[in-house]
């Protein structure tokens, strides 16, 4: 996927860091808008659509985590959280409230670009010929449109998915009935998450399971297999 020309919003109160990130992204073909706090972010986000938001955790006048939570209530735009803190709980909280990825300061130019491109790699990749992907995958009354990247529930309502949630769901749908461990999920989901030693996979699975929660009395769509991993417990039909 060519990410050149896509628009990135940087929310960072450190002028030097914001300037460095802006320069790096513009040198690599991105359009960039920078701001210093949540107030400026809300003003900019109301006027322009962005392809990705880079959001610092520690901001004056409000937490980046609170901004992430608020943004996720109304938008599925990919979000990368940035922090100087290294505690695992911070990464877990960020992912829990809807961030797609997390990067810790100080970070290298190559790592930041790689993470941005991975998160932006959200478009479909059509394949021509008889091996082309189907347009939709159906399971337990749910339907995932692969071209539009839209998930609809059994009642026909659209369900918002973050980029990481979409990739995870696709992993399960491509391997129905198979128990997948953390390392397999990380490998198959394009390496969006931090490492198999932390709780990132469990957090993301938990987020997805809540969105796929079945009516009372029905079995879960994604089952936990104790000591082994997770499994999609539904039959998948290709359409």
C-alpha cells in the first residue's frame, strides 16, 4: 500500500519533537498537521479528515489517554500513542481504550516510519484471477465486507473497528476452528502489537470479543482455550 500523500495529525506539546516528526514525515511524502494539546486537536479534527493521529500521552490540560478515548467514541481513525513512560500497564491501557499501536520515547526514525506504515496498511489489496479474495466473510450472523472494511452485526448495524481490531478479526476468520497462540496472532496480524511477552494480545482480543458479544445464552464467537490461546468458534462462509 502506498502511504504517500496521506494526512497525519501530530498532537505533541514538545515543539522540538513535533518539529522532528513533522520533518521526517514530510520527507517521506506525508501531509502533516501539528498541534500542541487537546483543544487544538479538537478544533483541527472537526474541520479536516485525517488518515492517522500520533497522540502524546502526557499533554498540558488533559491526558492523551482521555483524548484517545474521546476520539474513539466518534471515529475509527488509526491512533498511535507516544509516551516517555515504559510501564507495561500504560501500553495495555492505551490499547484497551482503542489505540492501534504504542511507541516509547526515545524512538528511531526507521521504527516510527515502520509503525506508521503498518497502521496505515488498512486498505484492501485486490488480487486478480481465481485466487482473489471474496468480497465478504459471514459468521454467526455477522458479516465483514473486505472491500469497505465494514463489520455488520446480525441486526445489520455497522460496528466500528480500529485497524488493529480489523486485522485481528481477519486473522480469526481466515483460521476458523484453529487454536491460535499469542505468537501466531502477532505474526499473522502484521506485527501491530508490541511483543508476545506482554498483555497486548489479550487486551486486543478482549476488545474484539466485547464487540462480538452474542445474545445471552449463545456461545461466544471467540473462545479462550486455556493454556493455548484463542479460537474462532464459528463457521465462516465466503461470499
